[in-house]
């Protein structure tokens, strides 16, 4: 993974918090985030390009687009973060701490500034508000999208035209998009490829255009080079299944001395037991067959790698049907499952039951695992998991 030092990440990037806006009358909102990780400048560069093109071509435009830069201090230094990962700590408690600046880290300051900007941008009705969060990876590989698995997010993801990875937010606590999904926005994470690969900027630029089209801000026929963009996405993901789910996360801490073996790409197939990394304690094997995902090829980060596996598209159709019919409300009548006393969106599940009623069933019904205690799992239904807003 050696890269020339003249890359944007290595040289750092100066940007104001608001990269730019484009607005024309009332209508949908698109909030774009770039550079939440400071060694991922591709998103910021792509957003500048799209805004320039919108201004130069004066395309017919509806509603509002705003492009926001994430970690300004880390972008300047070309580092993932200075003191802590800015894409963590978006729990109510973490946000409160950052806003009151009870911590002293560079990222507390960044988070407090971002919260203020996002509050202003998200004010009012959020039913037609989309948020995309642009990232890149330390490993090479094709572009893809990540999403909290709600039906509205799935529809948005399909309109982008890249493979979907489900379930990453169940492995990572306190990511920014999780909180924005909960606040009622339609959200997607977009991963464009390797941090310093110029093609990653191109992919992000294409993804932003697709998001503008999906939101009804511009029409495809007005976008310069639209067909070429679609074609470029098709070529970049050729031969890849369209849906994946995360099966495993290898956590790492600095003292582990974790070193990924060189040369792995995102979605590369691996056998169960294959040794893919070393750490102080010895060789690190893959626990089950699947595809290697987000292997760590940078100093900073606490995910060593993930394993994902293909999901048959029929599974998504079945689960969408069940959720629309609200079959999930029947789950509480099954043995070993109790509704939580104070939360209508939560189920408490006996782990002995969860052994035969697998995690997949709960995912299918739109629940995510939120807590594990000694004998119980706590599952929570995602809010805003339908086209129409419901009481939950
Ligand atoms: Zn990132």
C-alpha cells in the first residue's frame, strides 16, 4: 500500500466548515458531509467539483444542497483524527459532552461545531431530507454504500447504483449517520475507494450527482455526462453481488500490534481459518468464509477488518414486504420475547430463544441488536422504517 507522498491526504487540505451551498426555492434538502476522517479528502474535493459544475452550468435545480466538511483540523494535517475518531461519540451522551466542551480534545471542538451546523441545516420538516457521508478506505477496492437498514434508506441506496453493505452500524457504536437516521433523515454512507486514489474523487462526484437526482433536485437528463457516470459505476462494480451483510468485526487496540498482511482488497473472498494478519498474540485468522472488508492499512483505526457475506436480493424483497405488513408487531407474541416496559420500539429476547430464532430474523423484521446482557438480548426497531411516518 505504498503511495506517493504528493497525494492530497499526505499534503493536507484547507477547507471552511461550509464547503458551499446551492439553493433554488423550496423543495428537498441534501446535506453532504466530506472529510469526517481527515485522511479522506476525496469527498471534499468531489463536493467542490459538483458545486462548481452546478454554478457553471446553471442547471434547473429544486430545493437546497449544502456541503459540509467534517474534521477540519485533521484534514489540515492529513490524519484520520488528532485525538479521537470523529465518526464515533454521536450518542446523546457523547454529543452533550462535546457541546459542553467538557472534554478537551480537538475532536470535541470539531463535534461541537458540527452539531451547531447540522442543527441549523436539519431544522424543520425532515421527511424530504437526505444526508450522504462521503468516505474512502485504506485498502483498494470498488465503491459501495453503507446504510442503516430502513426501507427509505434502501430505496435511496438503490438510486445511487452501488453495492449495499448492511449491518456495519450494528458493529460500530455512535456513528454520525445513525443519529441522523434516528432524527428522521434518509441517510447513506458512500465509500468511494482508496484514500489517495484520484478515481475515488471521481466516484464521489458521481455519487453526489446520483443523490441530487434521487432527491429530485436535478433531473438526470440535465446532468452533464450522466450516462458516462452510470457506465463508470457499472464497470467499477462488475461481477460483484449487489447486497452484503457484515458478519464479523475484528476489533484492534494500539497495544495489539495488529498488522494486516499486504495486498487484500475490499470484498476479496477468503476461506474460514485463513490467516490474514498478525498481532502480538499470534496469527489472526478469519472465523468464517466470506469476503474481507475494510482491512486496516493505516496506523489509526480500531477495526482490524470485517467479514461480509453476500445476501440474496430476494431476502430484501421479503423483508420489505414483512415490514410494510408490520409483521414485526407479532414478534412479541413468540415465547421468550417480551416487549420492553417503557419503550414501545424495544423487545427483550431470551438468549436461549435467540439461539434458534436467529439474528437474521430480527434483522428481517427491522430490528437491530442494541444491547446484550447476561441472559438477554435487547433489540430495537429502527425508527422511520417505512415510507410513511408512523408513531414509532
Ligand atoms: Zn472514513
